[in-house]
């Protein structure tokens, strides 16, 4: 009993953390950077969401909520200074200054972005450059910069510095790939991917229960609950791995709004299926893992957005794809490893069967229903 009393607050805190992820993850931003070295010149194309630049620099002069091209252009000098501070380039003790060669606006991930074309002249004796990115990390700790071109990697608050190969042998600089960065990004993506975590949560909550003619009872043993969960997680993994690869290699493409709306719908459907499990049948039955596989196909298209935005050549896509997918699996298994033992220990308690399980499932279902309406009809009313 003492152990159960200790586990209750832990599980409550874990559930509260999972349910607050949307509020923390919704503001995450992404920038895209392409690097190329030629004739001792480092060229860079940086794309940053306009909303992030406005939040950092206050570009909307009249505060009407509509940032115009004129307002952006008038602050060109401030943008150049902002980039100069946020993108630092050094070779040994010598620092290279960026020059703003062009400014325009384009659309990326269905959001307007400022596109800044930059150049920096490299020292004659440079063989490698230390590049540091600090652009929006203070503003958003979940901010990421996806780097392609001479280097393929993901920059984050934990990894701000990379080495860029300089012009050395009369030809273009060789491209390098940061595989481990994509593993970390896969873990980060699943832990801050609130809709993917919500889908996993509605599968985990009933995993330690079984429905009988006499009501909900605890699973007979931990091994059975674990096997049931592993069937569902494996089906989900196999499915999203397939579509992640197909989307990353551009073999199949779906409209982003359709993908995101369907992901939200998958959470609602998965929760509904959990409520009507067959008497005596634990989570992980054939119907459950087939549903996980089917919706996993859609979730894979959501995961593919990170890699697709890099614009990598197919010959260079395998490493980032495998690393990112491996990171996603590590993140998923970490969630299972933390949640399942605690839930199993509390499975026979009134606190879990009449509190955590039904309240958590209903809360996630309502949130997912709101996401579906927002994504399907392009409206905004949810507080997160």
C-alpha cells in the first residue's frame, strides 16, 4: 500500500506533463539554412518564419497584425544586424562578416518566410570554418534550424556549433552529414510532437486493464501487458517507417492539412476503440494493432515534414532518414518504459480505473477533437 501511495502522485504528474505538452510545443519554430562554398565565398540562404522575426524585432510597425513587404523592407538593416549576431563564422581567430545579398518573401510549410541571401568571404588559408547559430534560441528553446548543402544537420540549443568544410582543392567543398543530430531530432520530435504523444497515450492508458462482464479489471501480469503494448507500438512503428521513407523520397505526397487533420482524427478513433474493447481481451488485440498500423501510415507523413523541408538529394537522404527514424523509436520506447511500470502497479486501484484512465482518455479525446476541427476547417479557437 505504501508503494501505491508513492506511485499515485508520480503517475498524476506524468499524466499532467503529457497533457501540458501541447501548450509548450505549439510555439516551436523552425528555420532553414542552405550552405554552399565556392571560390572562397560561403553562400547562405536563410529562411525564417515572418512571425518569429516580428516577435524578435517588432517589424509590424502599425501593430495591425499584418506584416507587409514594405514593413519588412524598411527594416532590412535591422534584419542584417540580427543575422550578423545570430550566425557567427570564424576560421581560427579570424571572423568573417556576412553581407546581405538579397531579401524576399516566400512560403514554407504554409507560412510566410523571410528569405535572406547571405555571403561571407573566407580567409585564404582557411581549411574549415566554425559556424555558430544563435538566432532564435533565446526566444524559443524549442527552435530548430535545419541545415542542408555543404553540411546536413539539425541545430538546436544543445548543438549550436558545426564545422563547415572550406574551399581546399579547387573543387566544391565535400558535403558532410550529422547522423547523430538526426537521432536527437527524432527523439525531440516525438517528445514535443504533442499529437503523436497523445495517440501513444490513448493506447497506453488502457494497456494495463481488461474488460470483463464484471467491469474493468487489472491485467493479470506485467508480461502480458508489455507484450500487448509492444504489438501496438511495433505496428505503429512499421507503418510510419514505410510512409516516412516514401514521403522523404517524394514517392508519395499528401496535402499537409489533410495529414494533420487525419492525425488528430486518429487520436479520437483510437480512444473510442479503447473504450469498447471486447470483454476479456487485453489491449493489443488484432483490431487494435491493425488500427495502430493504419493510422501509423498517416503519422509517418507527419514525421516526414522535418526531412522533406531539407531538400536533400536522394543519395544523401538515407543517413538522415535512418537516424531520424531511430530517434523517433527511442523517444517512443522511453515513454513506454516510464509510463507502463507505474500504470501496472496502480492498475487495480480505484484511482487508476476510475480516475487516470477515463479522465485522461476523455481529456485527450476532447483536445484531439478540437485539433481536428482547427486543422480540417482552417480555424483557430483552441487555447493551445
